[in-house]
């Protein structure tokens, strides 16, 4: 992979508390036409709220997904309500009719023990994780967990452990009833993705996108280590990546990267007084390459910035400015979600409208249209839109070229 960076300005003021933005880019090379076997686990919520059409749609989407598997691929399906029920246990996709029949047999149950389903799928996938396979868990739920492990810190610890083993969890939240903070926590700490869908009609498309990403993996456990210079008073990661602080700096967990993808990390530095050229930070990129030759890789770079007295204002670097706008849009989504849940739809719409204008001015037309759509539909179902906005804020702030 390639490691690159760019600063918001070539020079900053020599006085105290001068700020600089650093945009780090990680680029993975294009992939090949061949792929390794996948080891996929699906934890499907079958609690009472999924009874009827919701569960029927989910089962149909899973059944159609089976068609994409190759004979060497393994599939695990765990249905969970108050307990976890193994439907398919690490089966090779040699008999697709049998896999579809097993999925079709899932019936609705009672309460939502989210941790039981997730841990059951994780355990089975872990047993079959190997260097020659790509592993992932998909956790799908439409409700709040009301039994099992409920403490966020315990769930985070489990997710971190899975991420270190190269087994990320992608979480799919449906409707307005799921716990978006818990699902985002599990996804973030394990290096997976999070998706919001209004109805289960969107499950098939999400499963397809996750499978496409899984078979295109280039690197796992991608971490950026930041070692700010002693003159740096504060360094803050503006994206939605998990950060671990340590003596002399911190680490940013960027999850997995697929072939041909770019991943961006935006950091704000606040510096103490200094003149002349100033070391800003060291950057170390560490990752496990899984495409082609399997190996641990490490790249390093050192960033300096000029400090000048009575510096004339200069425009911010356009690419850095674009990513700063993406981060601001994510912040606006979170703020609007909180306002909507408090019943202040008017203020929430105002926040989204301003964010849409900023995004369009920065050339982010897709972001602008999404923000305007959220603004227009806010009054229809504020709680549902709040879930969607928070989920999208988390996902979009972890900027990628393919977003």
C-alpha cells in the first residue's frame, strides 16, 4: 500500500495555539480476478418484532445471497431471540439447496438477546478463520437488546478482540427500534461497517455490497500510529475511527481496506509557539496484507511544517477542505438527530439545510442530496430519520474513496 499526506497550509503562525490540519491517505493497489474462500457468519434477529413479512424478506435475501457463494466458501447462520439457534454451522456451499432450505426454516421467537446471536456466530466463524480465507460477521437486528450482555464496554472488548483476529462485524440496523449506538460500537471496534435501512427490502443490496468488499480485501487490521512532536499541544482525530492513546501518541484503527480503495484520516494539530521549520508528527502505517503474498507490512513518514511571524492568511488546501466538509456534515447529522429526537424538527431541518449548502459548495453533490433528502423527510418520522442520520454520520466520517 501507499502512505501519503498533505497539510491544510504550508505554513502556520509562529504564535501559541496555531492550528494545522493533516490529511493522511492510505491507498491499496488494484485487485486481481481471483479470490480466496470466504468464511461468513450471519446473526439474524428472529425476535417477535421480526415476525411476519420482515422475517420472510430477510430469509429470502439470505437465500438469494447463497447463490453467490462458491463451493469452498463457508456459511454460518445463527438465528437469535432470547437464545441463539444455529441454523447453518460453517457449511461449505456445496449443497446450496440445503442451505436455502435451512434458512427458510427459521421461525420467529421472543425477546432480543443480541449478544447471544453475535457471540454464537463469532465463535463458529473464529474456529474456521485461517490465513487462506476471508472472515466476516454480519449482525442484523431491528430491536433493542433486552437480555444477554448489555454493557457497552464488554461488547467493545469482544469486538476489539475479533478485529485483532481479522474478523470484523458489519452491523445492519432496521427501522427505528434498534440501538444505533451499540451497533456502531460493535462495528467500529471490530473494524466493520454499519448500515441503516428503513425496511428489510434493502437487506439484499447490503449483503451484496458486504460480500463484494469481503472478496476484494487487500489488508486487515490497518492501523496508523501518530507520534506528535513535543511542541504539539493537542492532536485530535476528526474522523469516526476508534483511537487508542498511549505514551507519546495514539493509534487510529482504520479496519480493513479493499483493493483499489483509498482511506483517509483527518487530524487537527494545535501547536505551541515556535519559529522556522517545526517537526509536526511521525506517522507509522501497520497492516496485515492478505491479497497476494500474506505478510505484515509497515511504512513510516515524518511531517514538518513551517512557522512564520505575521503570516498572511492563505486559502486552505482544496482536498483537505473537502474532507473537512465531510467531517462537518457528519457532525451536522448527529446534531440534527439529537434535535429531532427532542422534538425540535424545525432546528434539525435548519442544521441539515446549512450542511447541505456547505457540502454542495465543496463539490460534494452526493452528500448535499442525502442531507436534503433527510431534511425533506424529517417530519414524517423523526425517530427513524434520527437513527439513519447517526448511522450515516458514523459511516461517512470514516471517509473512503468509494463512498
